[in-house]
């Protein structure tokens, strides 16, 4: 019985060290790919492009947007962002209207069709009161 417990403990410790070793290797591989101009993401969710690196102090300067720089610890950079695949040109472009008329749904149920007659303030009050009675 004791041998089985020691064997299980040994396997657990072995797996724990193995996992730590793999994590360190992945982090070392990632950090070896750091260079100015690479798009990265930090552990706290900031996206930016590496501007410069200071290996002695373990600092990385990121450009978050044009003219906005942030200095973070080298270990805070956790992911290299791969450029998105080019969008196929066969997709139809999204049409954005110049006004808000197509954003409202009228009696016909289709966006952009004009309503038959607008509701007066008295009709609106009556409708809202009637809806309130239905809920209770």
C-alpha cells in the first residue's frame, strides 16, 4: 500500500516538473522571437508593436497607437499577434445608410419603409398605460 502511494507521489512530482519545463521552453521560444516591429499582446490585454527592448532591465517599449508608448516588463508580453488573413474580395461590402431612416421598423416590419401615420402624444400615453395594466 505504501509503495503505491510513493509511486503516485513520484509520478505527480515528475509531471509537475515536466509541465514547468515545457512552460519555460515555450516562454523562451516566444521571447526569442521578440524584435522591434512585432505585434504583441500583454498579459493584461494591451495590444501594441514593439518599438525597443532593454535586455539588461527586462523592459519592452510598446507603441499602442501612433504616438502612445508604454513601457512594460518583458515577461508581461505573453503572445505574438499573427497578422489576420487577407479578407476575400468576393464578400459583399456592408452598406451604411446616410441617415437613420433604415434603422427604424415600421408597420410593414421592414426597415426603411415610412409609417402610415405617426402616433400622437395622447395615443402614446394611452398605449403605455394599457401595456402597464397587462403586466400586473
